[in-house]
C-alpha cells in the first residue's frame, strides 16, 4: 500500500481482486466513486467510461485482480510495474492462505483418526478453523432421518447464549416451517443468507429463525460414505464487518466437507465399537449359557451312565448281599453315600430287618418291630423324607422319633426313600451324613427314589421268579411272532426301496445295481432308455389320474414286448429303462422296433382312446469300454434325446459319433453364452418385406447371425437348435429385441419401417415377457408400433392360456403379433379362432412349390381367403424369383419377403432406395401388357 500511495495519483485509482464471478474492491482513492464489487464485463464498462487503464495483478488459472487508474494509458511502464508488485503481494497472500488451509485440513484429518469423542473433535476443529477465518459463532448438527429430529453435539455462540442447546438434546424438525438448519438437512444443499434475504424468508413464512437473527448465516450439509445427509456445519455473524468474504466462504465449504468426513468416521467408529461391545456381551452370554448347557449335559450323561449301571445291576441274578454292595458303590457316584443302609419290612411278621448296613460311626441295628425311628417315618408316610439335624432334633422333642443312645452320633443330614412293591411299602433305602459339608438337597431325594425303585424290584424279583418263569415261554412265543412280523415288514421295505410304487417295476437304484452286476460279470448286454412322447400334454389335459393310468398301461405293454430275462424299470415320470442281457446291437434294435410298433395301438384312458408314441435310446456293451452303470444310462439318455430330435416315435443306437455331436452341442452352447455377453458376435441382419400393391417396403424382419470370425457368419440353423427349449433361447430373444431397439433409436433408422422380431416358445411361456418388452421399448424410446413380434404355433403349445393372456397384453400395449410358418401346424385354424393375431406369414414350403404343385397353390389361395375374411395381413416368405412373385400376386398375396428383393443384410448395408427401385422393376415386369 505504501507503493500505491507513492506512485499512484491521488485523485483516483482502484484495485479489484477476483472472487467467484465478481470483483471486490480492495483499496481505492476516492472510494465513493468506485463500485464495491462488479463483474468483469462491468469492469470493462467502467474503464471505458472513465478512460482508465487496466493492468492484471497476478495470474493463477485466471487473473487474480486488476489495477484501474483513470487517465493513464494501459501501456504505462510504471503502472505495469505497480501491477506486477501488487500481483506478487496477492499471490504470496494466497500461498500463505493455501498453506494454512492445507495445514488445517491435515490437522482435522489427524483429529478424526485419533479422537473418539465427537464433541472434543468438533471443539478442537473449531479452534483450527478460527485461525483461518472469523468463525466465532460456529455449530454442528446431526440428524436422525428416521425420527425427523436433530441434535447439536457442538454449539459455540458468543451473542445468542440463551439458545445454546444441550449436546444430547434432540429437537424435532417435522414441522410445516423448518428452521435454517432443518432446511439445510432436508434439502441437502448449501444455504447462504444475508440479513435481508433472511428477513424476506421469515416474512414469507418459508423459514423460522431460533434466537437472534444474524447478519449473515452459512450452512453446509455433510454426507456419509453412502451419500446420505447426516448433519450440517454452520457459521453465523451478528455484525456486518464480520461477514465472511467470498474466499472465506469457499474455504468454509471445503473445511466443512472435511469436518463431515472426520465426523462420519468417528461416528462410524463409535457405532462399530458399540456393535462390537454389544456383540461381545451377547457372545459372552451365549458362551456362559453354552458352558452351563455343557455342564448340564455332562451331569446328565454321568447320571445316565450311573443309572444304566444301576439298572444293569438290578437285572442281574445273584446274591442280594452282592447286589446291595454294588448298588451302594454306584450310588456313591451320584451323591455322598458313605453311610447307607437297606431296611426291609415284612408285614406278615411285622418285623424290620437290616440286610445291608454301612455306617462308620454306629453299629448295625438288630431286627425290630416298628417303633418311632426315622425308618418307621418313611414306612408310615410311603414317600421320601429329607431331614436336617435341626429337623431331627425337632422330631425328637415332639416325641415322634426316639432319642439315640449315648454312643450313637447324630447325623447332620438324613435322607430316606421307601421300597415299594406295588402300592405297599416293603422297606427303606436310607443315607446319612455326619459331615456338615455334605448335606442333602431335594435333587438327591429324586436320585435316591430312583435307586430305591431298583432295590425294591430286586427284592420282589425273587418272589416273582416263579411267575416270571411261567410267563417266559409265552413271552418267547410272542417275541418269535413279532420277529417274524418284523422280518416280513423289512422284506417289504427292501422291496419298496427297489421298486416303483405306481407300476410295481424296479426303480433306478435296482436297475443301476443290476447293470453294475452285469458289468462285473463282463457279460454282453444292452440298455434302453424309453421316454413317452406327449405324456405331459395328456397329463395336463386329462388330469393326473389319467396320467397314472397311462403309465401303468405303458408298463404292461412294455412287459409284453420283453423277454423273460429282460429287466424293465421305471426311472421316474414318464421314463422307463430296459436291461437286456445277451443282446447285441441288432437284437436290441429289433426289440426297440417291437416296442415302437406296440405303441401304435391306442390306450383307453377314462373311456377315451388316446395315442402316444415313445422315443428310445439304445446303448450296448459292444462298443463301450470301462463304463459305469451311470455312464451307460447317460449314453442311452443321450441317444433317446436324439430320437426325439429326429421326430420322436423311433429309436437311436448310441455311437461315439453321437457322443462327439453332443459334446459339440455343449461346446456350441458354451460359446453362445459367451457371445451373449458381447455385442460384436450375435448381430441382427435385416430382410425387407414389400407390399406389391403400393410398391413400398413396409417392414423388415430381424434375423440373427453369429459372427464367429471375419469370414465365418453362421445362420440360425447352425446354432439355435442347441438353445431351443432352454432359458438360453429366452436370453437370445431379449438380446435380439434390445439390439433392434437400439438400432431403431439411432439416427440411421429414423426412416426405416417397423421391424419383425422372432419370439420363441420358451419366451412365450414366461409371464414376465410383456413387462420386459415394454421396459426395452421405454429405455430406448421406441414407439410400440415400430416393433412386431413373430412366433410359431409351437410357442402356443406349452401353456395356451398363458399365451392368450400374453398376446392380449402385447396388443393392448400397441405391439402387433404375427403368426409365422402358418399352415404347417396341426391346429392352425383353432389357434386363429382362439388367439388374436395381426398378420400371418405363409410357410416357405408352400411358396417354393407354388409353380410345381397345384396343392401348394390351392393351400395358398385358401390362406389368402381366410386372411381376407379375418381381416389379417398376409406375408409370403421365401419368394426367390419374379415368376413366383407374379403367381403370388395373381393369387392375391399382397406382401412378400425373400431373396427376390435381397438377402438379409446388416444394418449398415440397408439401402431402402435400391430395394424400392428393384421392387418397382419387378412389378413392371410382372404387370401384364394391355
């Protein structure tokens, strides 16, 4: 500034520093005559009005400022030197500011990694940014979007101290008029307001202000790692001279984002630590519970082991003395039973005896009549008794139990359980402890009751020995009878495990076992895999009961064709298999031919005659080496599917060539799946469809081609067979439709007519087809009338009801449907009656023979009249020369498609003009001269 005062004229000059799309005056002479801020365009106008020279002061990506001096030419060297000096000062100031900013951001990042408490992190962050700009009034809010509320973990305000919220106090933001902070959180955008702008928003009722309105308010939303707004960083000023400059505002926005990142990291870390702590507590609880369960299980296992030992001891025959001693030993494993005795009560003699008595402190008592002892208490009650020393003393004081002799020690705990013979008490099992550390509990009483039952059983066993011996023979007879019944049941189970429940035939497991046996014996044999044709159609149309009847009848008919030594098995569904021992290839083929001929006769199901054929695959051991039963069955299955591919109602003998063919099909299918992931291999070719009446190309048909190399373009016949009937053909349908839609949406296809796209039977069996088609049209902005779907009658066979609903939805959405290859199906007329089509395409087989076979011409004439009657468009496919075109035109066919116009070509080779010129030439030749 000293330089300015020394060199610049006193009467007038200005220095503007660049900001965000504006210039801010920094130093002036005669300040009232210079605007405080203006745009670059306005600066040029001011310089022109005042005849002022302008010099750039500092460069970065754009000029950093301008020095303006009236009455001085822009080429003035002194002013140029002054401008350079001012630029140096400005760049140095920006460099210092940049360094302070980088240091502050680094400190904030370091705090977010080291600090765990959000409040302390924000407090220290506030101290850092205060060194960069005036942000004494600064706060941070966090929002809970699920509950529409916010809180302020840090709030610093030097003026409005009465409205500082508590850090953990939540406030609702779900109101009609939101606060300034609520507006930032709900909109997710930066909110910058001057006092005037704030007053206008408050008067309009758009916002509400809590506390004293500031001169300037700036709020910045902060986002988490998923991009969701979770809080806001805010600063406000209450004095005009404290309003942030443009640079300070830009710096505050950048710092706010770093604060948001750090705060998100701290909150995420705190949340993670809470989850870890909660999970640790949960795992600790589960671990304790598991330990308790383990301990309980160990106790249960130990108890079970001891109880099994006691049960085993009780079941033995032998001396009672030994029995008592072994029981006592086992009992000691369950509870403290060093002192144990058994007392028996004989009601006939009214005597209590002690056949077993172990007591280290007291002698064995003599036999006696019942009195008032502890043993008599159990006999009288007939239930277990648990007594402590205090209980015994109370009973003695009451006279219920007699006092002991002086030489007898009083037990600390006594436990007795009755020995029961039915409902009668026949004795007592008792244990007693003289050690205060071993006192009995109710659980011990349960154990002792269990052991007493075994002792009572052993005591009464001898009394029941005679009855047991008399009943033993009867029991043995019953066991033998039951064993025989179990053997019969097991035999039945083994039979059921190896046979089919519906037909009674051996099942797959039985068949595989027999094949393995034949392989092990190195015998020569053949395996046939038989599948009924059209079984699903019969089963769906006539019901499962009729289907079961057909399977039973088919099994019976197969038995009639086989030899005695042949094994017939049902593999499941409508699949059967035959193991034919000693059957070379020729013999197996004769057997298969006999089966095929046998199925020429109709089946009678529920009063109706039904025809079904079968497809058979044959594999013999003549050409097989080192194969398992599963391998042979697989090869027979492959041959069967080849028989179906050949037209069904026949058989195929498996060969290595067939295996190579199947392997080649698998390789082709794999390559086809890879090709679907690219857009450079499977490409649509387009062939024109022309109208002979008006000489116009009215449509194109998209035909798939597979580019497997620069000079290797495959037609559909070379690869679509592997995809037919599977999900792969559905993916190809959608792929082709998307390629056509993408092309129709391009500029090159703006003048092209509608495009026919083929739709397979698999796609028609999917209920979501219409939604997928409409989604593609919507994605590429293609009108529905520019797409027409072509399908054959086979697409309607699987589920006619679903197909009818799908066609109705397609037509309701404006998509036309064309029936392709019309005239070749057995039920075409019924489909025209049931389904709604927009057009028919005459099969090429009739078109190719129209000149040579009168039958073909008659069929085409019939189809033309039928289409006219039903109001359907008609297209003839396979038109290859002008003579055929002339004959079709004479018959009444108005639309044709074929090589006569052009072969299918890629999109870039479509030339409508050439097609039209060629068509007009054909029509001129085909028109008879008058």
